[in-house]
C-alpha cells in the first residue's frame, strides 16, 4: 500500500492594517496566516499544490477564509497570499526523484563508456550479448582468441527471450566448439547497429 496525500503548513504570517471587521464592525487590523498545501508520498513532500489564507480580526478574534470577506479586504490579502512562496523543502521529494534519475543516467553513461573501452581493447573471456536473427531471441558469444585487428568468438548454443537476462545462459558448458572470426571493425559495426548490445568483461 502506498501512503500519499496532501498536508498543509503555515508558510507566512503577519498583519494587515486599516480594515473594518465584517463581524464586529471595528476599524482594526487583521492577523493573517498563509498555509502552503503540498502533496506527499510516505510523508516525503513532493511538490506544493496550493495555498490558503486565513485572517483573524485583531479586535473580536473571529477568523475568516478569503471567500467570507468583502472585496475591500480580499484586494489586500490576495497579493499577500501570492507573495507567500512555497518553501524549498516542499519540493524535496521531486529533488530526490531527480537525483535518482540523474544517477541512473550517469550509471548508463559510465557503462556505455566501459563497453566502448572493451570494444577498443578486447580481452579473452569478454562476453558479447547479441540479438539473434530470430525476433526477440538473444544469446551470447565469448572472445576466445585475439589477433591484431580481429577476434575469434565462440557461440553460446542457448538463446533466451529476455534481452537483459543473458547472464542466465552465460555458462562455460554452453559454449560450443563452433567459432567465428570477426574483424574489430565488424564488431564495432554490430555494436553501433545494436545487434551487439551489451559487453561484459570477466576480468
Ligand atoms: Zn472583529
């Protein structure tokens, strides 16, 4: 179960002078409080969702919401409510989410860069995940020999239908004797076409 909803916190307060109370008729001042509503999930504030201003007569202490007040007074309190900015902490959940997304993107970039390094300098034992010619089938090939500008790979005899689960079939006994030689340029091209889409080194 996900706990979410909204909460309110007082974000501003002060006095408005020269008003006539609609209840007691006294020419007096009003105390005001502005409440900032915010959405939360598991009590972590996500973002502000609105504001509410409450005023209290300085003389009779009666409290009013905006809609209960005459136009002369609402004209004075609307700008006050507008100027009451939601505090930054009301966005903390969004900030956390943004950080999580940024770190996922960063991790993806780091792993892309690593894969390019592996392509540039292949090592025996590197495992390439590739999309098989059959739709939605994936398998692996393992580097078994390296010459100056070419590599020899051994094919996995198994295929799997989950793109990022090739780990499950990457077992020593699954690699067959059938081998194929590729130039490094061919391998780079397969990678740029995303036929080879994942490279793991076993070092
Ligand atoms: Zn009053």
